[in-house]
C-alpha cells in the first residue's frame, strides 16, 4: 500500500515543500520486501503514480474538453433569446471575441441558423404540450396592427395571441403568430392555419378582436370552423365590447382628420423624425410647432424657399384640433378617478351594471 503526504517525514527534518513523499508499507522484514509487488495482485500495474496521474489528467480533460455541438446549441439559444440574426457571427467584433474565447472554433452562420431552427422546434414542441393540456381554457385574441409611414405606404400585421391561466394560477400571454398581411393574404386563412399548426382548434373558449375588418363576416367564418371541433360557450354568440382606450384613440383620429395633410408639412418643417402611430406623440410635436410658429421661426425667406409653410388660416386650425384632443384625453383621466362602486345614501355599495 502507498501513502502520499505533502509533509516531510518526521525522521527527516529537512523541509521539502511542493514535494510528494511516498512511503511503501509492507509486511516484509526488510526494505527490499516492502518494495516488492505481487504479480498476482489484481491491482498490479494500477498502483503506480504514473497511472494515477494519467487517470486524473484524463478525467480533467473529459470534464473541460470543448464540445463544439454544445457551444453551437448555447449560441443558438442566445441568438433566439436576443432576436439576433445568425449572420451576426460574421460581424467583426463577434469574430474577434470568438478568437479570444477559442481560436480553434470557427463559427459559421449557416450552422448557427440550423441550430436556431432546431431550438425553435424544440421549444415549439414544449409549448404544444402545454396547450394540449388546456381543454377549452384558451382565449384567443386577434388584432391587425398598422404601421403608417406618411406619404409612402401602410403595412398591416396580423397578431394572434393566446391567453390562459396555468397550473400555478398565473395569467399567460403567448404570441403564436405575427406576420405581415400582403394584398392577397386572407387573415382568416392565416388564423385557421395557425390554430391547426398549434393543434388548438378544439381548445378555444373565446375570441377577442378589436378591429372592424375582422369583426363581421370573417369572425363568423372562424366561429363556424371552431364549432365543428368543439361546442363554444353561449353557442358562440358575439358580444361587442368597446375598449375605452380605443374609443379615445378614434376620437383623436377624427379630430386630426381635418388637418391630416397639414401635419405632414409641419413634420417636414420641424424634422419630427419617424412618424409614430401614437396620437399623443403627434400632439406633443404639434404643440412644439405652434410655439415655434408663434416665435416666427418659419417666417424667414430661406425656410419658405425650401419648405411649404402652412398659411395663417391653416395654423388657426391647429388650436381647435388640439383643444379637441385635450378634452378627449382629460375625459379619459377623469374616468380613471371615478369610483368603481359608488356608495348610496345608506352607505351601501351599488351593484355594478
């Protein structure tokens, strides 16, 4: 048997730091017997320090060896989580970073893209498994979102979202499809294809949509297909519920309709940048433009030679539109301050209608 110690032997007082002293202890009468090893010993050949060192080294190498496939999988998860394209690996600083981490690992965009697709399919299978366990407990919301770039074009996007309560009683909101609607693209076909792809045609309990384009005949078509798979609650009756925020937004758009063309001219004068589909951003920009016009910023000949400046009559339309917008937004804030359950004279709460 062998004993390894990092300390010096008591019989030898000479310090021996960073050395390993091996003492062989046997049953022999002399030192030569202690040094002999039985060839019939099953551990013969495995008791050497060389074998011990090789075993430990191989174990260290196995645990710390670079796994290229594992590296690609982790990189794909990062790219998917950060919504980065696989072509990002060709970026100069990314290649420089990879050379520092591992000079022998040459990342390819095509390989990263392949692992990104595999990661998507793996996560999609997990989501499908969760949705399959929800029997008629999924609420579907369908929206058409518009991206308006003034004077150029309008793009429409279809957003399909599922809402449900999981086993931990937490409300979940998952977007299953977000795609651009082209001229010949029918939203109904996209919706039905999405439900079929995620295998939830017989799991839907309610459908919510906030767009007139989807509310009428198209929703009836979707309802008819779903009723073939599962009986809908209340026999699939449609209830029209208007959102307060949507009502305010429509009122503001009506107020801006009279000055829609002038807004484009003011945007070029003030360089508002990108046209955001948020009415309160437009309102803030118009207030700044009115303040600049009052200071005479748009009266110079240089400005008038390069831009079309609204006339005095057109400038007068802005305060009227802004007053309408201010009244609409203030009415929304007042509704937020009203008690949800007002009390009557007896101190009891009235039942909400």
